[in-house]
C-alpha cells in the first residue's frame, strides 16, 4: 500500500466517525491554543517592558543616596565639574507618594480618590529633569534654573494630566492648585506613554525647591543623571559610586542603570514563559493521551480488517504507516484549528491585558503545527505497533 492509499483510508476513517474525531481533536485544539495564547501573553509583557525601558531613554544613571541632608548641590557640582566629560546633566527625582490634589476650576484630581488612570504623580526636579528622563516639551517651556533658585510656583504637566484637567483648553499660563498651593502651568510634556501603562504622562513636575512647601521636608534621596554615551555611562556609575561612598560611607548609596533591572525583568519573563509553556504542555499531553486512547479503540474496531490485510501479505510497516498517518491527520487538523483559536485568543488577551493588537509570532504558529503532528507520531506509535503485531489468524477470528 502506498502513501496515497494510506491517506485516503485515513480520511475515510476520520470522516466515518466525525463526532468522535472532533472530540478527539478537541484536546489538541485546546492544548495548542493554550500554548499560543500563554506564550504570546508572555511576549506581550516582554514587549511592554521593553517599551517602558526605551521610554526612559538611553545612558541613564539612577542614584539612590540615603542621607539626612540635601545632597543636590554636592552631587550636581561633582557631576557638572569633575564628571563633565561623562555627564550631561543631573536632577533630583523626587516622587511624592503622599496625597496629591490638583484643582483647576471645577475639575479635581485626587491621587487617593480618583482611578489609577487619572491619579496625578507629583514629581520634583530641576531644569535637567526632562533631559535626564527623556521628556520633550510640546507646549510652553520647561523649568529653568531661575525657577529652581527663586522657588517659583510653576509646573509642567504630563500630557495625560493636561488632557484630564484642561481637555481642549491650552493649559499654558493657567493657574492650578496643588494641595491648595497655587502654581502656574508653564509647559506641557509631549506624550510619552500612549497606552498609559507606566503612568509617565501623569506627572506634574515642579521645582525641587518647592519640596519644603509641599511636603514640609528637605530630604531628597533619589537622583537621575544623563551620560553622554554608553561608555560614559559605565565610567560614570563607577565614579559616582566611589564619590558617594566617600561622602556618606559604604552602603549609604546605590548607583545603577535601568539596564540592570531590565536584564532581571527579561530573565523573569523568560522563566514565566517557560512556566506558562509547561502548563500548556500538560494540556497537550492530555490531548495526546486522548489520541492514543481513540487510536487503540480504532485498532480494536478494525482488527478483522487488519487480519485480512496481513493474510494477503501486508507488511508490518504498512500497517504502522496507516495508523500513524491517521493519528497525524487527526492531530494536524486539530492543530490548524488550535492555531486559529490561538490567534483569536491572543487578540482578545492583547486587547484586554495590554490595550494593543497582539499577534502570535509566525515561529510560534509554525512550531505549534509541528508539535501537533509530532503528537500524532508519539501517541499514535503504540497503537500502530500494536495493530501491526496482531496475528492474522487471531485477528480474523475477531467479531
């Protein structure tokens, strides 16, 4: 018997038991769809993480320094005088996590009361904040050196905050209150986070010297510096760490780049991807066991047919090929439906979880199809061998 005949027999066998074949395929469909959706979900998380780190900008150096005094002047002088061949700018990066209430006219945004999407993030920095954090001005102007020195009550709004407070009105020149203190809006940052996933467009930037007015404190422990290039970044991290260790004592400061966290996050994503893939593989294994079970039933039903074929000279390899082809066809057809279900599921998950159109990579789809065919071979092999090992006399006696 040639392969064409084997395929024809397999098609007739599957078509003759449509309901049973469909239910058998269901395990493969669910398993493959689960693999595609879970792997694509992990890829979506990884993409979101990459976009977040890209939005932070390149050559960024983060500085955490724990001290009872304001280190801004010492750190700024060191960066711009001693490290000016490596550093372009440095800024305090004070995130205020206490309750922040913004008001403009009848509109109020309260970080404790409004939803996360509309919750303002009060941030304090100097004239280098936008440079160091990869922000650009869309309207108006940025905070200046004089604004910082003169304790000016001015602010720059992230694009999301400007939209929420002012809708279509130009915010520049308007007065808002922050925790009851009046501030003049001097500028609006360009949109940086279109999907509002990291909240970077919700910031309200004020001069860091307003820390005393708004939080009744002068403590600043977080800074961001901008290096000239990647080589300068590595050098700056080493020199800044040494400077702060000498100034504050070893262990009182931590200088690092976002790449460190990015590498750790990517490794965690890979582990999660493997974990989710393992869970989906269990579903595939269950589907494969279903294939084996139904093929054993098929062998039992067609015992007499196998006996006749062996009696007239059919070789064992022909019997094995026939049942393997049938198992592979069931898995292959189920695999195609599983891939289609996986694509639909991925679109739904991408929209609900990430608010983006998420497509599985072609490699995942192709790999999923080959996995489905491999399932047919692996789980169809035992029934096929069992069928080929039947003795003609015993097989012909079967009812």
